[in-house]
C-alpha cells in the first residue's frame, strides 16, 4: 500500500458489494475500509483518517441521504459519492443537495467509478488546507478544524459535543464577525428546522463554561445583542 494514497470507506449493507468494491480499489493501491450501517461508518471514521466515502443510499436505519448530510456537517473536505439503484433525476438532485459530491447508479462500470473517485478526491481531499491553515488560536485554546477538536495550552483535549464543536468552527471561520442564530442553526444540525434559537443559546452557554475564564463576563464568545454571536481574539 502506498501511504500517500488516501483511505476510502465503503458503506453498504450488501456484504458482497462491499467486498467487491474493497477488492477492486485495493487492486488500484487504495486502502479500503468497510461498514454496513451508520454506526459502523462513524466508528471507522473515528479510528482512521478517511478521505472519501462510497455511501449506499438504501441503508437500514439512517439512509445514505441522512448520513451524507451528517458527514458534510462533520467535514467539508470529505469526499462523498452516493451509490443507489435508483436513477430518477429527482433522486439525484436530492442526493447532491444532501452534501454529496457525486452520485452513481447501479449497475456501474468499475473503471468509471474509479474515475469519479479520483475526480472527487481532487476536488476535496487534495484541496484540504495545510495543517497551519486548519488551526485557529484564541485565548489559551487551539482549535483544530480538520480534526474537530480543541486543546488547551498544555495540549489537553477538551470534551465538546458535536453541536458545540460545529458551532465553534462556524464562528472561527469568520473571526470577529457576528454570525446570526439562523446561520449557526444551519451548521449545528443537518435539519435546521428542528432546532431553535434557544438551541444555539444553550450551546454558546456550554462553550462559555468550558472555554471562558469567567463565563458570566465572556471575552471570547461574545453576544451582539439582537444579532447573534462572534468569536474574538482569534489568531493563527
């Protein structure tokens, strides 16, 4: 295996399809992991860096469309290719709107799929910012936007929920600028209509308790009354 080749993850409840894709892409010198459902998918992503996910739409439990939305919220540079037996244009549009980079229908030509994987990797993985560009420093904290985590000055990782880290990253991408509650709602959930302004306020309060020296008088996560929130003191 070439260590410079990105890792792929095949997510499909059809074990034969998983095995076929794994053998094919490993023959092309990729390292390939497999999962049969969303829970296994997230465990695989937590265990090793994944550059691209080949995601079957018709999964049990959470389907591929819902998982694609979660994956895109998790990592904007992750390659996502949906695989489905349906070829309707409406389904394709819905798939792409879910955050996927591409959409292929069964039966597919393996060489064509390989070409789509290479194109998607060029558009995502190979455009991932350099390590220095992925980090933001504010106060005593270092935010690693690629790995979605925060460390203190001693390198100790702070426990944050998915919603908390998503909100913090959204603010850090626009340092010093006010982000409205509506804008923040769209990044903390793949279904923003199911969250409220109150959800954003609760997450900000939790972050302040974890990151501010004095949560009652925040100096980093500040409120713009009637507008939203901003993250101050951000530097490279």
